[in-house]
């Protein structure tokens, strides 16, 4: 059951993100929303918070997948 849910979620995300990319409107892609949420264009603190969060998540996820722990 769970693989089907993850596949459906991935397809839905790809569909919505593809539409957002194709329509060329500002503020509707995931990247644009993250930039706005963390103020990455105007705030060094926002950039730092995003960077630490992203690298922390990526590091944890890599260890989680490779070591099958956590």
C-alpha cells in the first residue's frame, strides 16, 4: 500500500510543479515558495537557516538510507 501512496504523491507533485513551471507565473513553484519563506534573496540569516536545514536534512537522509537506521 505505501509504495502506491508514495508513487501517487510523486506523480501529483511532478504534475503540479510541471504546471507551475510551464505557466511562467511568479510565486507558484516549490523553489519560489522556499525562497519567499526563507527570504533567501534579501536575508543572510534566511539563507543561513535554509542552508543549515537543507544540509542537515540531506545528511540525515543519506545516513538513514545507507545505514538503514534512525
